[in-house]
């Protein structure tokens, strides 16, 4: 999940967009805004800019780790709430916690509206991703070390 969040951050750093998932080349120097996930390729070289959730989706698909996308969405959602001085929305926060599909969809919709809010900036989106990355690192640091194999 950490690699996924870092990859999403790199994409947003390269170009951020509002009002759609990402932009693709429309010929020449023009970019077309992809508004539905089925409308555009997820080829990592074919985009000009991405939104927050689009970056998470693309990072997960490139890594072949779609289940991790859901956990990354939870981490970013919690980071956003914590940035506003609120407790994490996902109870029992940690690397094992998983939201239900309905809760996850609500989080995606909320993050999308937040990304698309008038006046939002790339720096704000990057800050939330940085907070999610830091939280993930902290969660990894508290995990117990793997046990050595038991010999018989």
C-alpha cells in the first residue's frame, strides 16, 4: 500500500486535474478529460494529469494490486479528516482494516467532491497524500516483526 500511495503522489505531482479522473492526449498539444473510468486507457504513459482518486486507481492497476486501492482510499480519507482536526473515520485504523464496499464508495464520492471543490490546489492534494503516506509508515512501524520459522 505504501508503494501505491507513493506512486499516486508522483502522478499528482506530475499533473493534477479536477472534474474528471485524468486527461489523455487528444492530438497535438490538446488533452481530453476522462470523466468515466471506462472511457480512457489506464496506460501509465497516456495521461497528462490525474485527480486524487484517479491517481490511486491508476497506481493500483499498474501494480496489479486492486485490493490495495481500497485500503489506500481508506488511508487518504482518514488523512483528510485528521488534517481537519477530526479523528480517523476508519475505526481501528491499521493495515488490516477494510471498509465495506458501500462505505468505500461513499469515501470515493467524498474524496472526489473534495478534489473537485472550487479553489482546491495541487498542494492541498499532495499534503493529504503525504499525510496518508506518513500514517501508513507509522502503521507499518508498529507491526510486530515476523516470527522466524519453527524447526521441528
